[in-house]
C-alpha cells in the first residue's frame, strides 16, 4: 500500500532478484542480481520516479505500475551511475515522453566516464538481449532540489559510497529518504570493491542521513522488509564488520562465510558483491 503522512505520498516497486549469465562462483549462490527498488513520490496530480531500473522487462513492469497511480510523471531521478538504476530509462521515457530525466552534475559526469560505459557493456553481456542499446543521459540538475506540487525534494550528495558521486533524496514532508545504494535493507552489500578509505566515507554518508531520522527506501532490499530508520544502523554495522574481517586478513572463503553467518537472513549471498576486490 502507498505510504502517506502529508499532501505527498510514496510507493515502492521492488524488482526481484534475477539470474545472469556468468561462470559458477567459487563461493555463494548461483550468479544473480540483487533485488532493486524504484520509488514513486506523488501528490494529487504529479509524480517523481526515482530509479528506472535496468532490464527492459522490469522497466516495462515498472512503467505499468507507475501508470496505475494515475499521476503525471514529471521527473525521473537518477541517484548514481550504476547501470542497474538507469539502463531502463529508455523504456520509462518512451512510456512517459513528457518526463524529464535528471541527476546531479557529478552523477552525469560519472555516467559519461569510459569505465562506466564499460560496466554498462558488461551488464549487457550478463543480461543478453535484455538491456537497451542506447541510453539517454539525464539533464544535470541546476539546484539541489526537485519540486513536486510546491514541495521540495532535497538532493543530498553522499559522495563515494558503493560507487562514486552518489546521491540520496530527502522528502521532508514525508520524513523519508530515498537512499539509492547508500543504504541496503537486509541484502548483502556491494563491498568487494571498497577500501578502508571508501568505507569510512560511506559510513560518514550513512551518519549524515541518520541525523534526519527518516524512514528509508534503500536501493537494494529484501522485498519482505519495510522501510524503517534502523536500516541505516544495519548498513553501518555491516560495513564496520566487513572492514574488521578485511583488516584481519581472512581468506575469501572464510570472510564470505563469516558475513553470511553474521547476517543469515539477508538476501543475495553473492560472491561478486562481497569479494570483487580486496582493499
């Protein structure tokens, strides 16, 4: 059911975990992409969509879901430059051609980098025939706010979390943060590419959001979970524990087993999330 506390409301779409083409991992479950969220923030007439997802199938289902809310989609917000949150943009814009796709200047710049383009192509290889060939760039935001029926949605630049130049959205009218990949909700986190310094920056971003004491829609979540403030502390604890294991120099198998043991109910026990790189 949509959540509401003011003239604005929000609703959350969760694309389920989906398998992808890759060799069997050395540890963990068969290769799959973790569940991914998209959030619709809406008033009496208009709506803002956060994250248009990745594959054409899930973006099509998302567009159908948005249409059910019977609002004019004015804006599609892209919070960071990971393709699982924006490669579905052509599908959504085709369905809602009057909507404007936006992101911060730093996020747009990140999306244009050769490394990001290479990652997008790797996702096309993992999901053959399921991702559009051409992806439009969002427009750079000219201010740190998105307007929705007279209410301001604040754009918070959160820096280096699970990738560079990430952002979260704060909706004061709802006491809500739509966190992107700054926060995970009972889903193993993309920490394999982190370093000691980047994890410290990530924790600082979590603390900044926690000061708002918001409800939190995380970028990746167990679909059975709600959106409580507690996920901020959960994500912080996950990063701290992972850092302790890295500092102790555990072999990959032991580190992976320790994380799964510490978080036995969390979804997406994926090698690529936890062990992509060492740092």
